[in-house]
C-alpha cells in the first residue's frame, strides 16, 4: 500500500480566497482571506507538496483578471500547481501555462470538444493535462455543474481515456464543500474498472475520511483534493500549525 498525496485547494473569486458551495458560486461562497498568495504560502509551510487552484472568475465569466494572482502563486511556492476553471481553447491553455502552472484540469471542454482535449494532450502530454469528472446523482454534469449530460461517470471516464487522458479528478458535486463525507464508492468504481490514475475530490471531513481512502491507493487513487476541511481546521494538527506560524506572513 502506498500513500496518498494530499492537495490543498485554493478557490479564487474576485481575487479572494473562498470556498464555493458545491462548486457553484450562485449557491453561496465563504471568504477565507483576501490574499490567495498568502494562503498558498501557508499551505506550503504546512508541507503541501502540490496545490489545486480553481479560478471561478475564469470558469463562469471567462475573465482572466486572476491570472496575475495565479502567476504570483506559482512564483511564490516551489511545488507544482494545478489549475482548473474555464479552459475552453488551446489559447486559454497557453495563457495559463505561461503563468507557471504545472498541470491543467479540463472540464467542460473535454465534453464540448473532444478533439481539442485530445489535441491538448498531444501538445502538452498526459502529465500536464488532466480531466475533471463532476458527478451529480450518478450523472456527469458540465458548464459550471449546471448542465446534465445523460452520461454515467464510468462511461464518460472511458471516453476520456480513449482520448488520451491518464489522470481523472472525480468529484461528487452534492458533497463538494459540504463536509458530509466523501463518496468513496464513486471514485473506487472508476479506479477499479479502468487503468487510470485517480484524484478524489469532495466531501472530506477529516482524518478518518483519509484513512478510508488509503486502502485504495493500490488501485490508482493516489491523491485527494481537500478544501473546506482544511480551512475550518478539521485536522487535529492544524491548531498547532496555526499557533506556530502566527505572524510569519505579516
């Protein structure tokens, strides 16, 4: 049994660090600080080996106003940064890679234009391009998680692999940002059926949930994205870290 990489998530909306309910800003969001760069430094100080950034302005308005912040984050930390949110063309991908990110997370584009998704993998390689599968009631949803596709997660995962994907990020939308526990069965079902690396996302409430995921590292679930549980100090060691680091970034 190998370990699972823990990836803190930084959601950016209007230049601030937020947590967005179910990944849909219209439902609601909570502000966790004015400076996403400072948050990135905090996660790095807490020994994060990778960061996951979601730009909701890029995703929902195709605004690139946060790209300078993303560039600052990539310059400030010495760990890989993956970026998701609104990539809908090769030109978009170029701009974000130019900001210094290590990997792009492609969502709706892979559904709308499989040819473009395949082309991105051909240009940048499968290590640099990963695909997000957002699931609601066992159905893949796209376009800000607002449009149903009528496709099952496993069927869609097979399509993405056929296009060249070698890593998938699986999110149960109903559990994302809700602290209600992860849908492990969903992630495991895809990892077991397909020879693909899988990142679990959504619903982690604390250490016990991580322990539930750990046995499945042997079938390809090698990483997990955690957001709200970190921001609300749901892990016992975080209180110690916060005290020890107080004032570091002032």
